[in-house]
C-alpha cells in the first residue's frame, strides 16, 4: 500500500495563507470512521547560523468536531479582547474531562512501582 496516496485520500479540503516568513495551512481530513477534523499547521522559515542555510519549522494542531464550537468561541473571545480591550465571558466547559485525564495520568505514572534500588 502506498502510504502517501492513502494520506491524499484523507484530505478533503486545504487552504494556505502566506503571512511574511510564516505560512498557515488549514486542512480538513476524515478519519477512517468518517469523522471530519481540522489540521491547523504553521510553517516558519528560519535561518541556521551554524550551517548558513534556511530551514522550515513546522507545528501542527488537530481540532476535532466535538471541540469546534468551543475553539471558535475561544478564538472570537481573544479577537474581541484584542480589538476592544474588554475581557469577554470565558468559554463554558460542560465537563471536567481534561482535568480528569490529567488526574488519571498522574495516578498512572509510569515510574511508580519501579524499584530503582537494584
């Protein structure tokens, strides 16, 4: 199976925006289960003083359907603050999933139970 052709099938929509030394990408993809999600990527052109060459640094963020509304509201709040200086009402989160996940991760620390006195 050709991995690259498989990745091409997943991409349903793509838009790039050039902004100086940065380029932003907004790609809509689909999981095997048919759920759509957004990949937001930033690519920055940087100069390596040691080699004298330019290179690109890339960062990606995956945004899933269940978070679209909260993400949009958070972005709108940030833009509103920039434009007006007014602090908007915070985005309401219905559950404590993030906090529960962090607590579970702490409870399941990989090094717990390992005997370092060998």
